[in-house]
């Protein structure tokens, strides 16, 4: 193998080991064994296990964001953009189950480091822009970001569930995500806002008021 091919084989094997065991439990020795190379050879390409993990996050997380960005046409209606983005996300999960398992496990085990933060922030920015566009550019930036964080977090949880239920067609998974995200957004666009029950306030919907029960 060339040096480039060997590096890719190390990354592929590391992704499988990290997806199965998690970052803390996995060792360089186990990754070397899976790749069929010596530990010393791994260190020729990556200075540490952390550097190897970062390279994986940047490679796979970058590919995920690239697919979503390419799928979304800014000229489409907001719901079409959101559907296309979700479909691209779940398409990545369906095609690269091991990569998704590694990305998600790192997110759970490690918290947010620089590489993971870059991926998550990129996804949040794209979704927040869709929400703001759908609302006519009137959503406060922090509200758009909060809604985007909720959607991306919910999509990640749904993706993990879907891996355990592969018999469910991708279309149904995307539609379930749309029902959660878009129906709520449609209410926001019509002027509905949540008010705490018992506060003496009501939910305003355009020209009339709907009281909370």
C-alpha cells in the first residue's frame, strides 16, 4: 500500500474500533491489530489517539455537512429545504452506519471538543437559517439557534433509534422528523406562542386568542 492508502486503512479500522468501544476504552494496540499494522506505523501518521480521533471527526463530520449543504437548494421553499437536509442527513446515517456510530458515541462520551463543535455548529447554522427564512427573517437569532439545536439533537436521537430499527423505510423516518419540526414551525409562523398555564396569559393566533387548557 502507498502511504495514503495505509493512512486510510488506519482511519477505517480506527472508526470501527471507536464506534464499537468508544474513545476511552479503545487502545492504539487494538486499532493497530484491526488495521494489520504495527503501533509504530500508526504513530508515523498520527501523533496520538486524540489526533487520530480528530482526523476521523473532521473527515466524516465534514462529509456529513457537505452532503446536507449540497442537498439544500436556497431557492426552494423552506419546507423543501428542511426535507432535503433531513433526507441527506438520514441518507448518510443509512449509508455510513459505522461512521455515524463513531460520531454519535464521541458526542456522548467526550462532550464537545473542537472538531465535534465545528460539526455541530455548522449543522446548527444551516438549520437556523432555514427556520429564519421560513419565518420571513423575523426570528430573533437566539430563538432560531435554540430551535435549530432542538431539531439537530432530535434528529441525532432518531438516527440512533433508526439504526436499531432498520426495517423502517428512510422516507418514514424523514417524514416523522418533518412532522415534529415543520408542524411546530407552521404554528410559529401563524403567530402561536406558548404561554405558561395558570399565568393568566393566552396563546395568540393571528387575530383571535386560543386559551390554554
